[in-house]
């Protein structure tokens, strides 16, 4: 069962269903929305949801066959009663920003329909150091749009990539860059590369 932000109000029902259907797996996406540190909560309802989560996770019998996967982009903001108790969290797995090989694979994935020359591939991979997969996806989407505007065919041109980076990093401003998951330090200097 996948529980997203819209469904957290029904948390108790999901736990009941998981116990009924076990073996079961519950994935609570963006758990920081309901399990942020108590001092950062703004309404009593948020603490009620946190307590419901903690009580339900503790309340399952030892032989219950329910696996919990909790996702967050803000592990540092999680309530210590959840994040610092080994009984509740057995393992934390971090997905770091993609390395050079990962960025290469992402460029290939998101440039479908375009041929990316080897030299341009190396340049894009260098320029996206410190960028998120979402940034690379958007970069390739916008590069394709620039490519169409240039009427340059199916072989991606550096001019299209430069235009996309200019739009995403410099014209769009710091907020745009942050929302897209880019690194100003890396991409700002990479424009000279």
C-alpha cells in the first residue's frame, strides 16, 4: 500500500488494512509531513497524526508481517521518537545525487529521440555535476524544445543545451534552480566549460 500526502488522514485505516492483509508492505511517502520534529509542528492535528503513526508502528504484534518503508527528502527534520529508535527504524538508505555514470545514463534516458554526440554527452555530464535526476530530466526536455526551435534535426546541438541551461539556471533565477534540483556553484561555472 502506498500512502501519499492526500491519504495521511486515513492512516489508522491503512494500518488496520495492513494487519488484515499481512504479509503487507506500507510505503509512507514524504513521512516528514506527518513525522516532523514536534517543535516544528504548527497545528495539534499534526501531532495527532505523528502519535497515530508511532502508536500504530509500536502496536503491531512482534510476529506481525508488515514492512514499513518511509521516504523523505528531509531526514534531518524527522521526529527523534521515530528516527532515533532502532525498534522503529531498522535501516536508513540514502540515495545520493547521481555520479558521472548515473548522469550519463539519465541523459541517455531523457534524450530519447535525440542523438547526443559523444563530446556533447561528456559536456552535459560535466555541467550537471551536483544536479538531481529531476534537473537532468528537465534539462533534456528543454534542450529538445530548443532543438526543435533551431530546426536542427535529431542530432542534439550544443546551442540547444546552452539555451536550456541559460533558461534554467540564469534566466529562471535562484528559486527556479533550487526547485529543479540544480547546483548553482557547479552549473554556474560549468557554463564556461
